[in-house]
C-alpha cells in the first residue's frame, strides 16, 4: 500500500473518533461512505487510545479483507470498549483522548537477524499462540532486537526465548503511524523583539 496522504490520515482519525463516540452513546455506528483510494482498499490496522501518556486501549487486525476505513472503525470501538486490560471508556473520556492509528503492511516471514527494532513490528506464532507488537513499542521502551523478540514471545504467552525454538514462526511488518497530535496546531511562544 502506498503512503497515505494528509487528508486520508485525517479522515481515518475522524472515522475512529466518530465510531467511538457513537458506541459510547449507545447509537449505531455511523455509515462509512465514499471509500475511495486507500480507505476503500483492504488493509490491517491497529488503533491505540491514550489519555495523556497513559495507554487506554489498543486493538487491531493484522490482515483484513474489509476496507481499511471499516477496519479502523471496528478496531477503534473495540479499543474503547473491549480491551480486557482496561475499563470501558466513558463519553467524558473523549475530550482529551488521543487516537493513534497504525496502518500495517503485509506480514513477511523473516529470520531474527533481519529484524530492525523501530522499523519492524513483530508477530511470533507457535504452539497455538500468537503475539504481536507494533514497531513503535521497541522505540518507546528502547528494546534491543533480542528483547523485542522476547517481549513478543511473552505477549504470545510463550517463554521469552521461544523465538529460538524450531517450529516458531517469526514475521515482520511495517506500520504507517499517525495520531491526533500530528494534526494539532503547534503552540508557538513569540518573544517581543521590540525595543
């Protein structure tokens, strides 16, 4: 998928925000119309919700047959209402909610020494389990390649060194990541240079 333009990113953020609002107020999800270009193409995505610096939900789909806009809408509602790690959001949480969307590339099977933390997200599968970590997790937590692999194994419910075992599948993907904060106007303090 080619990179999204500014208007497509803003449209996806608006779709996510409206879907969450409608879900929290008990209304039916708004219809998503005129899905042109990347928004109408099938694609995987994760929606991450934060209040201040605190994570409040993160749900996604790696591969999807539905249009990207529909996937974002569904994942936004799930992140707000179904992430088992957090209580359901309330309408008054919407005011300072920051929405981050990660649009995913197709996963590719890889070898551990080809992984670049910060560039790649990881999917580790084996023994009927699967763990996924987004590329930005390695950056936020300053993870080395081995630590990133270990944390993805933990996310899958596997032992940390399971990635070294035969039969464990390692896949990477990249993500185009953007959030509400990317589109807020910058606040500039201008000094009076008058004399």
